[in-house]
């Protein structure tokens, strides 16, 4: 086990929160609710299979309806605020009840008819009118702030969510398992809380090209009688099909994830793909022989065609290898980056750090506005792509390095290169604790946080608001029909 990193010291007042950080009107799944509810919860007599009548008060962070049965919080997927629902209990714990809808007794005027298969995840809000979805995504951050209570959160400017004109067909990547189900080859998604695969001929949020490719490749695999992975036996070859499309060019990159290095009849498979799917310009094989929930293995090789596809954002073109990260909604990505440009308000004198850089999309987009950009990521392939993307776009003032931001930022500072501005775009887990402390130590004047998880953002703000004021939080709907949240935080330094 690697030696644990030592925490960098920060001399300042402790953050707020403590034992009260879970109090507030919003109670996420499995967390402690308001004290007035807890006094009565242990005495509630309810069992799995019981039928209840519940009035829905609000939506939870996962898009589920929240109501109360004798003051005990009850989570009901698919229910909307102000609805009265007849439900059956599916799970009971000391702190909460879970239930499913049997019948809606009183419908919300915001309820609409969903078009996708509701057995699988990814459409948690499809039954809610789109303007309601946009308000929900602003409310998600409000309620996360009420849970963690960073300093001054009651006065934060939470701006209305920026939505899409056409909130469907936006996902540029389909990542679907392939399995044999009842004697037929299925490609799609798993039922909620199970490993039962549902074949999905239609997915409204997917770009039509990605769905067309994975469905046609499924047909080719079936016709060729290709050995398909069996989870129970850990046997077979083809595990997952991944198709990514460029919104700019229409080119599709196909990756076939296999259980081992051998892909039988690979030449015939590629010939069929060439003939029947001319939009596919790149076919890779990723090898993942582990029995794991992780989709990707470490080894990826080109079987045919181009090593990359390209995507253009704000006039900059980016090469995308199969594992390179890019936002799944390229139409909204341009809006997201424009919001970051506006929030940072860079000058040619500014040195900018692009943390969690991926293939450099944010930093390269911002490079024209800054004097110098340095970025970092822990994935070497992403850094190779980032530096190549900078070169291809003629961006001479941006360079990318392999490593963690919490290591490179203080190293550069010790060498005399101190950033004036910082943009961070972390994964759903939020900022690493070491990086939070590093930011508090170095205190760049201009700071923007791009978040995809309201809860971890609110947690991080407990530390960051020791030094920074939150100027505003702008939510952006990157994932219509889902409960997922994306937003930008503009910080200003506190005056001493």
C-alpha cells in the first residue's frame, strides 16, 4: 500500500458543518432527516408488501418522489411533487421506507408521458415536463447546500438552469453490454438494481448514429454466431459495444470490449462493419478479462481505420482516442465552456491552471484568453492527446503534464511559476482533499469550479469558502431526462 500523503497545513478558521450538516428540508437517501422525524420513526409499523397512500412533498437528488408515512421519510421513484400515490412498500430500514407506485390518485400538472423503457436507469425525470426538470436541477444544488451549509450559502446566487432547445438525441456515446437473453442477442442497459439486460431498440437520449451502430453490430455478431460473454460462467468473448460519434463530422468510433485478447473472425467482422456501416471510421478492441463491473480494461488496440475521431468545440478541434474523456453532450459543452470563459474573465497576463484536464478541451478553449496555460491529468494517454490537441490547434501557450494537481501545483510554485487563475473539472467524487488544501494554500485570484455532482461540490465549498466568496452558481442541463446535475461556480477572493 502506498504511503499516505501528509496533509498540507492551512492556517485558518475551521469550516462550519459539524453535527448539524445533515439538517435542512432535503434529506438524501439513507441520511439523517430532521430531528422531529427521527423521534417517531422507530415506532412506525410498516412491512414490505404493505400498501400506503402517500402525498409527495418534493423530489430527491436522484429524481425520486419524497413523502412521509407517519413522519417517516418515504422514497418513491417516478412520483412528482403534489401527487397523491397509492404505493406498495419494497424496502424498510430504521431511517426510511422505499416503495413503488401502484396507482396515481392525484396527478401533477407537470407529469408527461415518458417514451423510453422505465425498467432501466437513465430516464429518471422523463415523466417530468422539461421546464420542471430545469427547476429541479437548480433546486438540487440548493438542497445540497442546505445539507453541508458552507459559509454564506443562504446568500448564494443560484442562477436559472440553462436548458436545451431540443432535449433529446444528445448523448454522443453509447456504452452497452451485449448478452444472450432468452436465446436472442440483446444490447442495451440493465434493469435497475439487477444484472438483467434489457434489449433497447430505442433510447431517446442517444444520438441516432450511436444507437444505429450498436444495433447493427449486434445483428452482425448474431449472424456470425460470435461467442458472447456469459457473466455467470465467465466465458465467451464479446462483452460490450461502445460507439462514439462526432457531432461535427458524423464519424463514428467503435470499440469492442472482449474477455481476452482473441477476437475470432476479426477480419470478417471488420469487413461486415465496413460494408454495412460506412459511418464507422475507427474500430478498436479493448481487452478486459477481469470479472468486474468496470467496463474498460487497460489494453486497447486499433483493429482498423483511424486512431482517432475529432470533435470541434468553440472553433478548436480535438482528437479523441477511445478512452479519452469528452462531455457526453457536445451541444451543451460549448455553452458550458463559454460560461467558464465568462466567469474566469482572463487577461493575457494571467497564468491559468487546467486541473483534471482530460484531453485539454477546457484549457485549450481558454488559451486564447490567457497568457499561459498548464494542465494536468493522472491518465498518461489523456495528456498525450491534450498536448497533441494543443499542437493541432496551433495553441502555443498551453502545455499538459502527467500527475496530480495537488502535487504539481506546489512544485511549480516552488519553481517560481505561480498561477493567477484556476479551473477545475473533477469527477463525481469532487476535489481530492489534498487539492482543496493546496487551493487554500496557493489562493489563485481567479477560480472557477466545473461540477457534475451537487453533493460533492457543496462538501468542497465548506473548505473553499474559508478563502473565497461564491459569486454565483450557474447550473447547465447537460443530461436532459436524467437527475444528473452540472454547474459552474465563480469564486472571488475574500478581502482581508
